């Protein structure tokens, strides 16, 4: 391995059993199909499944939901079916939050879209005016604190 230069390196791409588009790398560093393939990554083609019509309406009041909801099939706006499992139902009931209307993939995409982009800007601490690196763009209204001011604020 030392002779071939493999020693100490990360595992080669060829050993990865997953498609690039089904890993967290796609969230942080999105690639197109052609770009991923040309760099040696695999690509996951989701098998086409026939959409099964939704078997029940998701109730608005989480407390009224029975455990039989886990046997129902739901339709997402993206054209995929999804189910809600028993631990999910008890979790939503416990926290008194509504049952999701979208499939897990769409929920993940929505969550990822709310994050700040992976880019650092030069910012100024809102208290001591020290220069800091931040993922908040200067146009955003949020007040950025340096590490020391943040620690003083929190503890
Ligand atoms: Zn969906
Ligand atoms: Zn500061």
C-alpha cells in the first residue's frame, strides 16, 4: 500500500456501495449525474414504482390519531407513497405536533433548504466589533457574536 500510495488515504471511491446522489455528500456538494459519473462515483436510479392512491386522509388533530394509521398508505406531492410507523405516531402524539404531509425525502429536502449555504463570509461581532467568519451573509438581519461574546451571552 505504501508503494502504490494507498496507505493513509481514504477508501477509494470504487469501494463505496452507494450512489453519490443518495449520500450526505449530495447535500453538501451537489453534483449532476454526468459530473458524478465522470469523477468515478456511482449513481442511484430509484426504481419506478406505481403510485398507490392514498388510503385515508391525515387527521388534523394529532391526539385523535389511532395506531391503525400505521397500516395506511399516503401520497406525497412528489408522486411517492409513504407510511407512518407506530413509533412516529407516538412521537407526534407525545410532542403534540401534526402528522407530516410529505414523504421522508421531501421533508429532508425542506430541512436542508433551510440551512445556511456552505460558504463563510467576513462578519463583525455585534458586541465587540471583532472580525469573525460566519455562514450568515452580511445582508441577513441576524446579529453575529464572536466566540467570547457568545460564551458570555449563553453562560
Ligand atoms: Zn415526497
Ligand atoms: Zn465579540
